[in-house]
C-alpha cells in the first residue's frame, strides 16, 4: 500500500523525526509536517488545511476536522488519553467511512507503571522525608525514618482502571506477593487478577493499602475519587494518581489528607495543569506532586515513531492495529 500521505502535528524531537521520515520514505509514503505542531501530547491541535491532503493523521488533529474529511482513513493519536475523541459522533463518523483510530497506550504504559511503583516505594521507604531533610535542616533522622520504614511485600493494591497501564503495573507488583485487585466497570474475563465492579468497590477500598488511580477522563470518571470513596478507604492507606486530575475531587482529598484518614497521596495528574504555585495541594499534609512526567522517558518520541511505523505496517497489510480505539 504505497503512496500514502501522512500528516502530523506532533512536535517530534529531531532524531525521532528523522526515524519517522526515513521509515515513511522507505515505504514510499509522503509526510506532511504541520506548521501548527503541538508542544506536547496533551495539547489540543489547531486547524490545519494540510490535513485535507492526508490519508493518515498522526498526533492531535482537530476532532471536527478528523470527522469531516472523507480522505482520512486512520487517526493515530500520539497520546494514551483520548478524552477529546471519546465521542459518539466521532466514532460514528469514522465507522461510516470505514476509518479507524488508535492511541499510543503501549508507549506510555511501561513508564506510567514504573512511576506508580516508584511512588509506592518512595513512600514505603521514607524517601521524600530524607530528600526534604537533605535540602533543609540536615538532621540525622535515624529514629524518625528507620523505624517508620515499610515494604510492599504482602500488601494489598487496588488499581482503579485496568487498561494498558494497569496491566503493566500488575505485572510489576507480582513479585511482592500481595493481593492485587482491579476495578473495572465492564470486566472482560481475561484480567488475570481479582476484579471488582461498582458493587464490590467499597469492600476493595476498605482493604487496600495502596489505591492506584489510572482512570481516564470521561463523563463517567469525573470526580470518581470523591469524598465518599475516600471515606471508604482503609485508614492510613495511600492514594496515587497517574490517570487524569479531573478524576479526583481534590478539595475532598485535601480534607482527607489533613485529617490523616488518607495517609499520603502521590499525584502526577492534577486539575488544573500546570498547577498554580499557590494551589493548596502543594502544601497539603503528606501530599507529594510530580508534574505530569509519569509517562515520559528520554526516548519517548523515538518510541512514538517506532510505534506508529509498526502500526503502519499492519495498516498496509490490512491487519488489526495495536491500541485501536475505534
């Protein structure tokens, strides 16, 4: 299937762009690089007339443009999240002309899972307190931190959401020999771990030592981690979020942290982003923040290029695409 035109508004790093260009040229395809490239995968794209020439859009095309352009056969998103495209009219428009859409979950699943595991280990081993001490009073915190250290071995982990990130995290947690519970609204039966739905979620929250939120943003998940569910958590349990900031009721979380009911929180996804310097989360008790870096790696763009080129070969052969969402 030679002679395809691929449009992108993803701002690739130079070495990754070179890989993409070489891969497309070798297969006889043409690349249209949008002059309105997006600075990162979370940024919404801007309208670009060049998109009308494309058979495939890679990056973050404007939703309405992707819906109306009849030549467009594949929308390949450069992000794992696809909230902007999670619309019935978008799905219907693509299906009506036999087009498909994919995301890049496989690129971001491993680093996000590693980030969650790092957060859990950091809190278990009192690393935040040690770092703050080194850059602050430099006291010898032997008694304070040695005898409040913990381990993850044998603990209970509740994963809110069980897509690519949740599955990879479950793999990383297996050696700790604990209990892994996955929350899914619609189980598929192939999870390989204990699964609960809405009915079983309160009981799972009550026993989990670690609640890991990897939910996407949608109408069904907005403020999913609310005051009621925070109250159902095991006293002293820890909450982690690498999903989307909109899925957590942040004022309710601050209240739960200040009371001590939630023992600690480690947040990589916030609402809004960037989080303003005077936002109360920065100063909340036992709240630790990373700036939405969970999915990132130094070779992220190279992995995105490889992921797209591998999927392109499947597209050329008429095979099922990886990370298909429509």
